[in-house]
C-alpha cells in the first residue's frame, strides 16, 4: 500500500506536487495556529502560577519578620522588668548603705537601669512601627495573591475551554495533514519538514507576494517569478530555502482548503 502511494506521488505533475505541498502547508499552519493560541494561554497560566508561588514566598518571609519583631518586643519587655526589679533591689540596698560612696554607686546603677528601660521602650516603639509596616505589606501581598489566584482560575477555565473546543478541530486537521502527506514524495516531504522545523513560523511553502518571498521578504527577480508562475519545476527561495508558489495557485488552494475544512 505504501509503495502504491509513493508511486502515485511520483506520477504527479510538478504543478500537482506544488499544490499538494501548499495544501499541506495550509493545513499544518492552521494546526500551528491552534497550538500557538493554546501555548500562549498555557504560558500565561504558568506565569500566574509562578507569580503566585513568589507571592507565597514573600508573604511567608514577611510573617517570619513579624514573628521576629514580636519576639524582640517580648525580649525588651522582659529586659524592662529585669531593670525595674534591679532598681527596686538597689533602692532597698540604699537604705542600708554605710557611706556616701556606696550610696552613689547604687544611684549610678539605678540611673543606668533607668537608661536601659528608656532605651528598651524606644526600641519597642521602633519595633511596633516596623510591625505596622510589615502587616501592611502582608495585607497588600495577600490581596495581590488573591487577585492572581482569581486570574489563574479564569485563565485555567479559558484554557480548558479552548482545549476542548479545538481538540476536535485539531484532530480533523491532523488527519487531513496525514492524508496530504501521502500525495508527496518522500524527498519533498523530508525537505518540507526540515524547512518547517528550521523556520521560526513553520512556513516551508510560501507564495510570491509583491515581487518578494512570502517567508523572508527578499526580492524575487522577474525571470524567476515567471518560472515560478509556469509551475514547470519546484523553485526555492535563494535566501531562505522555502518552496515558492505563485499567488494565483496560492489563492486557488487556500479557497479549496477553506471549503474542505468547512
């Protein structure tokens, strides 16, 4: 069966081979378009997932900083209690001193502890101010996180809908593509697939438009355009290697494929 199909492909005229190649290109381009739309949406979903993961990390870091600041406040409050306890102790000791030197020494210790209390209270105010800032940052990040999760939900639903809507169309086009491949000689099909693979837009067969290659847009000499229009041989662009067809053939095949797909 495969040998019979290969023989049929070889028996085709050059024009028929050009039409077969262009038909295959038209169908494959439609498949590419479907996959591109899905791919772009998939990337959007992936970007949103990455952003949400990043926001989660930032929220966790802010929460860790919040916990650390709260621990600092507890530490400073404990330090204040300790200083206050020492002051009471020194006050009691002052009542039993034997001379002025001991009294002055205890007074200095009490003064030092009072300074420690003032410093601790100042640090507590600073920590509380930072806590307010951290809480505001957490609220902002949480709000942004919720918005992105909502966006992700809608994007995933949109992607699922497109996958469902286009699967049947893609399967139908792929089946048609496989059928068209049977009408193309192996050497031409191999070259076609190679050019498609190396092309940024998947175009291996293009029409000459405005005296230029429809792929790389380099000018095609007038005599070469006449040769292309005669369809006596397969001609490729000297600049990009794509197979060239005339605009009339391209228009006829596009119309035919549109009707076939509908």
